[in-house]
C-alpha cells in the first residue's frame, strides 16, 4: 500500500504557505518506509494518489511538488499521465522536482529540452531538486535554466556528505544563479532557528524543513 506524506513549503517574508512536497511512502510490516524502488511503483497509482491529495488541498495551496527521476521525467507514457493529472487538479499547479539520480539511458540535449517544453505547454512546472549534489551540478544543468521554474538547494545533503563548510559559498552561488535567471529558489533541510536566521541574512524567501513542518501522512 502506498500513500503520500506531505511537507509544507513556506514563503518566510509573506508568512504564507506556498505548497506541499508530496513524499510517497510504502506500508510494510506495520511501518511506513521509503519505497525500495521508486520506478517499480505503478505510474497510475502515483497519479491517482496525487489527484486525491491535491484536490483536497486545493483551497489551501497553489502548488504541489512531485518527485521524478530523470528517467521518469523522460518517459513519454508518464508524461501523458502527469499532463492528465494537471488537468484534474487545476487550479493547483503541479511542479515536478527532478532529483539528482543519474540517467540510466542516453538522451540528447534536444530530447530533454523537447520534454521541458512539452510539460510547460501543458501548465506543468519543472524544478531541479538537490542542486549542487549528485548529477544536478551547475555544469550539468546550466543549459536547462531558461526552461525551468525553479531550483531546490538541499542543506541536508551537504551535511550528510560532510560538506557543511561549503554551504555558505554554494548557496550564495545558487541564489545568484536563480536571481539572474529569474527562477525560484527553495532551500530545504531547514532544521532550526539558526538555519532560519542564516537564510534571513541571505534574503532567501522560500523554505522547507523540520523547522517549518515535518512530513506527515495525508489521510
């Protein structure tokens, strides 16, 4: 059995709830856990759960953020399902987060841009998740910046990799990239008041993490 947990994303300076990230979990042996293989989850199951949650939240939020691997993003069958999903959850907007897992199949730059445009033409927004880690480095994603809606910077990934000392420099760089390209920047992994103050100093509005709300099961 699969269900979505939801975690809020806030605009600190407006004091407003922007949307929720949808985090799929699997119920096994009496506990909710991360699925061992996301690609094994039936696409239609993910879509139906997403529609159910988004429709019930539609009076509260403008966006739902939904994770895909690069391979799932480039899957034309999945794209058609998600376009149909966007129509069903309107006026809520679906924002796809492409995570930093490596692509297992070779795709050309032109094919990727074509897929960006296809989603955008149908009202689905694209965000690149976990920038600065995995394969979502500036070198790899720079050519995609004119086609996307936003970036997400993961404080938790830098900490897990022992790269805390790089956070200030890296985050300042990604903020400049976002500002220059007129795209949004969400900082995730905001755990405490110290993190919150640090982001105040950098004048970054959009935030996500335990300091603002832990993921919770949406019943």
